[in-house]
């Protein structure tokens, strides 16, 4: 048996085990300078990928903090090749929705009044922010994504992106 064939056989067995272990829903949380992103990756055993991301953008002006919330969904496919997780996205399935605003530090009634006011008078700004997010995501998802050195241990998945290691926490089927 040649060395290359032996390596290929070992990698193939490892890919099969990683694929079995990867099936499920994984959660990733990222803190950005503007807020947070919480992403759920649903990896189905048939190779289908469903990705849902919740964005919370925080802005503070004159002692008033506003958290604007958006949700994006996209579908695609996934596979593990030579220990790398490869994700391909179907751009036509990308959807971005505005999901509301929060005003931390204010009561429920104050939040409702402020939310109605902001949504009524800043509708164009909300639509603009939604469109900007949609365009950003179109560019981001336009090419396949590959994460290298995939490892799965118990309920944790780690893999390397171009900008460093990203950790995911495995979740069971949930409503998100």
C-alpha cells in the first residue's frame, strides 16, 4: 500500500466520523464593535445546511441606548473533506428581516412607546440598514467557505477560519 493511499484511507475514515459527529445544530456567538451576532448552523445528515443569524446592533446617543435587531436565514450544503468543513450557500435563499428594537434600561411600556415612535419616524433608516446588511451578506456568502482543522469533542466543535479559531457549542433541536 502506498503512503498516499494509506493517508487517504485514514483521512476518509476520519471524515466519515467527523461527518457523523457534525450532524446537529451548532451555535456560535460573536461580539462585534457594534453589538452581537448569534448564528445557528443546522447541519443535516443529507448534506443540507440551514443557517440562521441574529444580529443585535447597539447604539448609544445622548444617554439613550438603542438595540436594533435583524435576522438572516440562508440555505446551502456542507461536507467534510480532508478534515475541513466546507460550506456552500444558495444566494437565492438569503432572507433578511427586521425584528425590532430594544431600549435597555426602560420599562416595557416605555419600550413599546419608544419602539413605535422610532419605527414610525425612522422607517427609511431601518430599511436602509436592512438593505446594507443584505448586500454585505450577499458578498460574504458569494463564495464557498472552508474551515480547516475541524475537531469535535463532546458538545464542542472547533475549527480554524482565516482570522483564527472559532468555537461552536452543540445544541439539540431548538426553536430559534
